[in-house]
C-alpha cells in the first residue's frame, strides 16, 4: 500500500514537472512572440482604448437621448433590431420581435441606422485621435417579466439598457458598452441644447 | 475696464446730467484713478490759467467748480500730469485718455462719475502724505483718500480737458509706482488724483501703453515743454543704477545714458537728436546718424541716412522713431526729403509715420520719386508772433476772445465739434492750452496739380476765423486715407523768438500711441480683429460632436464716410453697435476665424450666410398690440426704429454677447401643432442688433406644408426653405424695439440694445387647468443696461417656427405669448406687481429658468435692480410660465447688512487696499431649479446665487401657478444657505452637523477702516451634482470671483482666494447654534466642501493675480469643470480695446494666441482627502467668461471627457486623456485617467 502510494506520488511529481516544463516552454514562446509583436501590440492597444473611448461617448449620447426623447420607449423596443443587423440573441443582447406576445409599440422609422423622426441619428462617425470611428446606439429591454417568457418589445419596469458599440471603419474592430437606464415615465418637456443643459439650468450633462 | 456693457448707474448719471454718452464707451470699475485735466479738478488755484489775447497772456478768475469742497488741493498743475503719465507709462501702467468725440463746446465734460448711492460721493481725492504708512508696500509715504475734499451732497462729478484714467485693475500698481517715485523726487507730489467710488463710462480716445520711443528732433527746442511736465525727472523703476554706464540710452539721444545717482535709477530718454544736412539736390538730402542708431542697409551709412522709410520688418529708421518733430521748418535749409526712396513719403505716412511741425509750412517736406508731395504750395504764410515776452508756454489754457463756436455732433462741415473726430488723437489739449502761433494759410489744396494730397473736407482749423487753428487730418494718398499729419497752432506759442516754440503735448500723445493704423485700411497684424465671447457653447441635441457658439467682434470698423475714425474707436451712431458670428463647430478644437463655408475650421458661420436684406424675414413686435409684423410692412414705414434698421442692417449679424443659444429639435410629443413634430432644428440666439435670430441647424428630412397658409411647401432637407447656417427669421422684440435710439430719443447708444440673456426653452402647457395645450416656448430676457428703458422677459411660441407666421393675420405659431417687465406696463397679459410696494421693475437680466410641477410650469428669473431701485441688488421673479403673470417677487439690496436674514453681511467691496465701494450692480446669474430628492419629479427649489456672495434657496410653490392667491407672494419662502463672507457657517441635516467655510477659508480683508468687506461675489449659476453614493445625494456647486469689481490683487489679501464651494441645497443655512464639525471627507464620501482656486497666477505682464470664475461649473460624469481667469486684474487685455494692447505674451505670434489671459483649469482629485488644484494643466482661455461645455462622458474609471470652452479668437477643447488641443502654442499636460474631480456619476436615476 505504502509502496504503491509512494509510486503514485512519484508519478504525480513527474507529471507536475512535465506540466511545468510545458508551461515554461509556452511562456518562452509567448515572450518571444510578445517581443516580436511589441510595436503592433502597442498600436492595437491604442486602437482598443480609442474604441472604448468612442463607445463610451456613444453610450453617454444614447443615455442622454433615450432619457429625453419623446418617442415612446416601447416604440424603440418594438423595432426589430436583429433584422437591422445588430447582434442578436444568443450572440448579442437584442431579440427579434415575435408575433406573440404582442409588441407594445410600433417600430420607429429610421431606427437604428437612419434618421429618426426627430432628426436624430444614432449611427454617427466621430473622430478620436486621428481615426474616424463609428458608434451606434440602441436600446433593449431587460428581463422584466416575472414569467419565464419575456417580451422584449414591452417595458414593464421603466428600466431598459442602453447599448453602444463602436467600430473602426478600417479594421472592423468593435468595442461595446452598455448601461441601465431608469425611465421616469413622463414625456420630457426639456431640451438639452440650451444653457445649463436643460431648462432647469443645472449645468449637469449626466 | 469693460467695454460695450454700460452700467446702469453710469447711464443714469449721464442722463441726469443731460449729457450724451460718447462712443468710446469704456467702463471703469470703482477704484479707478482719474487725473483731472480741467480747471476744476486739477487747477484749484488762482491764477492758474491764462487767456491769450493779442499776444499777451492774462489770467482770469478760476471758474466755479461745483464739487470742490473745503481743503481741496491748491497745488494742482496742468503741466505735471503729462510727466506723471510719462512716469506711469514708463513703468508699465496703461493710461487711458478720456476725450469725448461728440461734445459740442470746449467746456463740455468728457465724462462724469455719478455717486454710487445716496450716501456716497462719486469719487474721493487722493493726496500724497510723506509721513503716512503705505498699505501698498509697507513703506513710509502714501496716498490717502479725502472724501471731505469733495463737497458734501455731490451727486456727480464731471471731467473735461482730456483727463487721464487708470483702470481699477492698475490703480494699486499705479499708486505703488507713484509712491516709489515720490519718495525719490517730489516733482509729482502735488498732482491731484481722484479715485472713483462708482463704475463710470468714459470715452477713451487712446491708451498710453508704454514708454514712447523718443521724439526725433533736430535740436531740442522743446525743453520748455519737457521741463514743465517733469519728464526729464522721470525714472525707470526697472533700471537701478549707480553710474551713467549702467543706463543704456536710446540711440541718438543726447540725454541718454544718464543715471540719477541720488535716486539710484536711470532717467528715461525722451528725445533723439537728428541732424539734417541740406544738399544741393534732392538726392543728397540726408540726416545725420549717430553711432548707436541701427544701420539698415541701403538706408544709412555710418554717419548719415538718406531715407525716412517706415517699414514693418524692422531695421529701418522706424525702429528708432515714429515721430519727427520738424521744429525749424521756418528755415528752408531744414527739409526732409524722401527723394532717395520712390514713393518715400507715401510709404512713411501710409505705414503710420507721423510728421509734426509748426510754423510756416511751405516747401519744407518734399516728395520722393513718384510720390505725392506734402504741402508744397510754394507760398508761405508767416505765422503771427504772439509776442516776444518770456515763456508763455503751451499750458496757457485757451479762452477764446470771441464766443465759442457751437457745433453739432458729428458735423461734417464747419462748425465742427470741439473735439472733432479728426482730432481724435490730439483734441485733448484744447481745453487746457491755447494761445499763440497758429497755423495760418493752410494749404488745403495744392498748387501742383496731381501731386498734392487730397485733404478731407474736414481738415481745417479747429476754430474758424481765429488765427489759432489746428490742422489735423489723414490725407488721401494713393487712394486711401493714410497716416496722420497734424499741424498745430493752438498749442504752439512763440516766446521770444522763432527758436523758442512749444508744442509738445500732441507730440507726446502721438508718440505714446502705439497706433499703426490707416482709417478704413488694413490694420497692422498686432491690431487684428479680436473675437470675444461672453456666452457659453451649446451642445447639439442630436449629434455628439457638434456644438454651437456666438461671438462678438471687437473690431470697430472705420466709417469711410467720416474722416478720422480710428479703427479702435467705436463707430459713431452705427447699428449694430458691433457685429458677430454664430457658428457650428464639429471638430474638437478650432479657431473662431474663418467663414467656415468650406467646412474648416467650423461647419458654418451664420454671419456670412445671412441673406441680403431684401430676402431677410424679420418680424417686429408692435409696440402697442404685440402682434408680430413683417418689417417690410408699410405700416412700419413711419416707425423710426424700423426705417433706421431698413437703412442700416443689410445682411449683418449683430454681435452675440452674453446670449447663450438654444438649439431646439423636433419631438414627437407633447407638442403637436402644425409641423412641430417634423420641424427642423433651429438655433435661437439674441444679439446686439436687438434681434432674436433663428438659424438653421438641422433641416427637416421631410417636406413641410406650411400650417400658416396650407399651401406653401418647403422642400425636404431645408429649414423652411433655408439651408444650414442660414437665418430662417429674426425678431425684434418689443423691449428691443423700445430701446432703439430712434424710438427712444433719450438713448444715443446702440450698444445698449442687446437681447443678451440665455435662451430658455421648454414644452409648456399653456392651459394647466383645462385640457392641455402644449407649446414649445422660448423665453428670453434683455440686457440693455439702459436707465430709461426697462428690460423685460418675453415668451415666444416656437412650436412650429415657420417664418410665414411673421406678418400673418392669424399666425399658428411664432407669436408673442406674453411679455413682462415687472411693472405692469407694456404687458400683454395678466401681469402686475402686487407684492412689492417699491415696484418690480426689471433690470438687466441674464435669463430665466423653468420649473416643472406636474404638468404646469413656473418661470424663475433674476435681474439686477433697475435704475429706480434704492441701490444695487438682485431682483428675483416668479412667473406663471403659461401666461406671464407675476406671482412672486423678491428684491434684496446689497446695502443691507442683514440681507438674506443673516447678520453682519458686508455692504461694501474692497476695490483695492485703500478704499471700498458699494457692491456692484452686476447682472446676477439665472437660478437653478431642482428637486433634491432622488426620483423626485416636481421641482421644489430655486437656488439663487448673487454677486453679494449669498446663495439663497427659494421654495417653489406646489401645484398649479394659478392656485397662488393674488395676495400671496410666491417667493416668500427663502432660506439663505450660504454666504461666502462668513466663515465657520454651521448647519446640520440628516447626516449630522457640518460647517461651511471652515476657519481656513475666506475672511475678506479690512480696508480703509471697514472691517467687513465683500470680496467673493458669485457671478455664475449653481451647478448640480448628483451622486447616489453620497449623502446628501445632491450638491450645488458655486464658484466665486465672477464680478468685475472683485479685486484679485493679492496685496494684503493673501488669504482671500476665490473658491469653489460644494453646498447642500437642502441645508438649513448658516446658523449660530450649530457649531458642528467641518464637513469632512468621511462624511461626504470623499467630497470636500470648498476648493480654493490659485491666487498666484503670473500673467504675461508679470502681474500676480487670483483665478476667478465667471461661468457656471459644468458637471459630466465624474468630472466638474470650471473655466477660470485672472480677468479683472488682467483687464488691460480684456474687453476694452484689446487691439490697442501691444504686448504679446511671450511665445505668441500673429493671432496664434490671445491677448487675453486666463487659465482653463481642471480641478483634480477632489474626491480624495487632499483635494487640490492641478495648476499645471492650463491653456490661455481668453475672456474666460463662459461656462465649459462637457460634451461626453463615461462611467467611473473609464471616463471619456471632452470639455469645450471659448476664449478670444479660439475655441478650446480638453479631451480625456488630456492630450492637448489644436492650438499649438499651449499644450495641455496629460493627466492620469485616475484623476476624477468629484463622484458625480449617478446615471439617470
């Protein structure tokens, strides 16, 4: 018993040594690869930061817009974004619009890739550093139905998720950011394009 | 100094006096120095001035001087102030020359100072005491104020004779220089100096900026002049010496390089000797060159120069001189000739060279090859010798033996005004000097056809018919009016013989003037047009990278129809008083400049896109009915304001000053009127043309059928037929209509016309007690600063801003809903002033703010007190936004020590270390509305900061505005939650006890025997920080220093920095019973309650000043931005005539940097216990008067922030990470992304 046990321990030690050697070899390879790719990685890192930056800008814009728009939120949620090319479940957060349960609103023209009825565009190019990046903003419903069947075309809890993605038009790389948006429910009388960022003059862009 | 903005009090004073406001219109703050140059202020002795008559000078009795009281100094002099000014200019103190260009008689005042309040005199008298302790430098010997020297009860003090004015920002420096000098030399001890107690407006014809280059003279026949002014005694504080070798002289000067060894400083050069040799032919004419002169190739040999060529490249003779004094022109052997230089005289004059001469003006100055000749008539007129007695001097004040000619303002034919525009640079002397000599036989036309300069018809002697005239003009040479040629007679006197002629005053002025202009021509690069902004940028409602801003142009175009307008002189009677720009920017950092038609540096500029006048759609609010008429309506043809506009406006855009635009898009609800849900996005902005402009920002994507007539179809992708950047319509509001000088004859100044408040827009339910009627409503105020026309608040329906509504019989939108000036007069509907017996008249306003309670709306507005008020203060108004009914009012006067329910509040401000003055009547910031409860919807409070340093909370009424009883004041519930002037202000709330202004924070200085002064005004609205992670969750942020009168001079004020305060809007206010602990970092999750702004910023002029904040703090994400500036103390480069300021900050070239000085700062690390200011991150921000626009942000830890703000000639941006702006002159130092200002992120809950 003891011998076998000892023998088994030896085998385990050998395995550990082999694993360690493998890890070291792999680490060496990675280090060599990293060395060769240093410049390229730095450039990629810069682009990555810029994409995140861009996505955050888009997210901020989307939060401002969706919290102030007078287009009904359920109209946005009732627009089939999967058909518009946005990442669809299970590969993304958006859902197609099923026949049942019925959508709570009507699709918004121009959303998400064109010009909305209020002349807003949720697909915009911006310049970050020397790059022209494109962000897209959309909104999807959270899982707010108590039953297992969710109706993503109908908001029940005045809470939706603003989604923003930014794409490098050259390399096609993307970064995405999202945030929960709490809806107040009342149509807004406010306009952000004035002194103090609104008629209350609070000087707060959040 | 502030230009364009005219103080109410100053305006009132002018009107009271029956005078007319002149046009240079520079505002001077309390504490400014005035060196009187008239017989009342400076010549309080008898005899003191003389009267030339038939060659003799007699001295009449001194005139009666209304303000001169017992003890007034009797040692004044009209000579020595010139030397004193020379001393100040030598030592870096700018001096303004106040001279009215519109006064009609010699005795008219140039300006006046009114008393700031009924208990004060307008100005005090400063006299030198050699034994007094000096609060400025701690030495012995000081200037001391003597109020008693001004007669008690004096309500206004007038100044004539071209007084010198030192702005308050430089007053202490000036007195410091004078104190230094007086201890060394008593030359100027007796010069009378006044210090204003009130803001005043003076017409500034020139600013003496720096020590002049010496006058080139063949032989110094001006010793009398120089000696009598004390100029030879002037010392340079920056040039200590013990021997002559340490004093570098100016080239060629026979007096250079001398050290006043007793005083220990170098004397200054004031003239350079020139020696001319007269050859036998023109080509050989030359003048001698001294060894220290430059030796430009082709111009000068080692010993002589053959040209007097003015160039801008340096190296030629103009580097030495800009004035040549042709003293002995009576001798035909002394000629100046540009023969060796083709078009030499043209060149000299056209580039700013100036010639001065006295005596006979025959063939003295000849042309160059191909050039015009100059006064080459060939005949001479012997000047009359006014006597051979001893020194008559040029300081014999003129009292003409015949009656004074009375002229009309702006006369283009004789008789001219006493200080006609053509005498702008030299008319100063005529009030105080005179007699003798004189230009006779003026050659207004030449005898040599084709070669003589064409003289403007205004060029002739000052006083016709008397042999005491002056000739001053800009001769037309080469097709444009160029240079200055001034021959003087009135100030020339012969005493003894032809070699003793005095005439120096004008020389001095013109030498000091750093003027290189050609009226109507191209100005020198250093005087290029400056665009300024006192407005904030507006973000696009639908585009993350676009933003909008308006500016006004501080470049005063010469009026080609009127001779003598210098380009720095505001136009006489011009409308608009200033023009401006409104632009869309789409890139991060760009300049103001350019027309942007090509998309770079901005997308478009409305100033160049406005249609020709015939195609403009302008509405005029009828003065009686309130209907909006088309300005081409024939019924308006008899309206003087409209006919004037039709004649003047053209395609101009008035200067946008103080008005922050609203950029309003369409929405799907709640408004549904006509095309409201498909309307294009328009920008609404007010301007100094008195108009509210609607400009196309984003066209509607759909074609629109006009709801006005049902037939007109506007094409898709237009703004009612207009393209991006074009003006869709403009509107002359009734209040602006009323204040048009052509409508109100009491007003002379078009610059008082300004729709200058922030545009405020909301969807308003006009019928809150019935079925809802939603309209998009634009609220705006006026900022007129006019004493005779009240400002007002107007509401315009812009639901469907179709220009066809203008002039329509039954407009569907775009109509005046209501207007209220607080008095009940000129009110469209329902307003009155029931709550305040003193009246509710509205003063100049920065705008209003909307509050929503359910589906009803209130409007809260602030204004300065109107002219009729008992003093300076703040008015707060509460209106029913649906109908304009005034339902609440509060007036708080700054003269009350118990204002705001507090005690021992300061009632005067320390305008310098010597005297105090009443707290200024600045336009207060608009209120901030909020509900400080998370999830709260109805606005419950209005926070109202004010220039006296308080922050008050007005509790908003609940429910519908119509439910407020007629006898109820809707603004009756007031809590003062903060005073910047009291330390250790304790309060408690649910989180415990706290203290605002802990011991280490400001205690305003004791000045002039007043121990409690107001030194920290709040000039900008409060911003709101929301942070669900903190308690309380809402903070109000206010920043101080935003008033021009707030001194930032650190002398004796080392502990009185300006600050950013974080306040609990729900706080109980300072009490005396709660001595709670300082609001600690622990209590507020890292927030500190006060952050001190730097107080030791060194400006390009080596002045050390405090940073101050004029614009509302901007909150975005976790960041808070303020734009700070050293503005007040840097006012030499602020809004007053910046084009006159010759000093570039080091490293600036061309228009690459601004002459304004300020810093954009980022408050870093304020969420840590050791909150600090990162002083290393700065850019020159220009006027620094606006808020920061923070365009985007992100989540905690990965912020993406871009802040935009406006400076002069520049838009700046700071991006995160702070990697720099496009302005290559100043870089932004990178900060780590871990620097967060405040924990402000709340998302949207």
